[in-house]
C-alpha cells in the first residue's frame, strides 16, 4: 500500500510547526506534493530564513514567509526522498519590514518521492502560461508536477497542481467558474491523458489546491475527464462529505467563518483503477489549507 500527501504549505508561514509536520508525515509517505513553496538562491544559511510581505504586515504579522522553504523541506524530509522543484515565477522579493531585497526568489511547487519507488518518468507541464507570465485579473502561470513509477507490479501516475487564483469581476468570488478555469481543467485532463497513454498507466492520483468551489463546472470537468470521455476521475472530497468533510480550509484562513464564504479549495482525484484504503484531511495547524492524506494501491 502507498501513502501520499498533498497540500498547500502557505509559503512556510507556520514555520517550525510546518517543518515538524513534514518530518512526521515523511516517515510513512511515499509521495508528497506541496504547493506555495519558495526557493531562494540568495539564502545560504542552514536555518529557515523569514521575511515579511505587505499583506501580512497589514495583519500585524512579521517575518512569516520562509524564503528558503524548499531547501528546508528537503532537509526535513531527509534522504529517503528524491525531490523536484517547479518554478512558476521568479522575482525580487522585498521584505516589508527591513526593506532588504532578495533577487532570484522562486515561487512554485515541490514534489518528493521515495527512493523505494522505481521511477519511469518525472517532469512538469505548464497548464497555464509560461514562466513569469501574467494572465490577467491578477492571475499568473501555473505548473503541474508529475512522476510515473512502478511499485510492485503496478504502474502509477502521481501529479499535483496549484490552481490559478482568479477573482470574478462581477461576483468578486475567488472560487467560482471563469473562462481561465475552464481552460485549466481541460488542460489538466489532457495533460494527464497524454502522460498516462505514453506509459500505459491506468492508476492515476491527482490533487492540489485548485482554488475552486465544489459545485463548479471546472470541478465537474475534472470528474468527467476529457471531451472524448477519457480520464474520468473520482473526486474524494465529494465522496467523503458523507464522512464529515465540509471544507478544506482551516481556521487560519482569512475568510474562515464569514457568511457565504466557501471553505472548499483543495481536491484529491483518483482514476477508477485506484484502490482507496483511506483518505483524510490533516494538519489544521500547518497552513490555511488542510493537508490531504491518501492510502491507496
């Protein structure tokens, strides 16, 4: 049986709490797909390095963003894992309190996979845009990481993704449908299909912070698969509502508890051939998103 963890790490804001959580989860995990991960070539120190961004400063938070987050996650996960980093944007990060600037700071996703897995293929696919591309409505390019591997006699495809942030100009919702999100879902299904067909894989796990409400057309598109009817997926967040899942955001979320605000954003999908042995939301203390843990074969 395999164990996978997928979650948005909120730029490392929860600091040692996040690192301790990753250390604990890495003991059993075979795969960890993490979103909102920073990487900095300018930071060489061994310990975590924190800076303040403008929005956090307005809320009275100081020194919360972990600039060398990927490096710290690698060190915390340990030698059990190989790792990949996928860059969506590179910028000069200015600390709102010190005024110091840190060039070549990357923002993107990280994928960790156990050395016990026989790797067939690994890579990344830009689902929307390209490196450093702005897409309008405060949206930016988005990238999917994946790994194809053999475990025992079975082939698997594991992929994760951080969905585009988009605010509807009419409703002001950040979780509703929009043309960019319809394109996003179509591109995700097509990319998964291409990779799966290339390697003859039928067992597929895909997930991430998709920034979408549960009852959107963009989510139903991922459930239904491609236009040709290929790649239908089980939505475990939808299925597990009967076991008490009412959202994927934590009390750290800025809009938690506000009337009319959706608490759905994160999803785990599996293809029909995947056997699900357990699924749960954990880590309420490590991010403004719950982390999703899957046991499967």
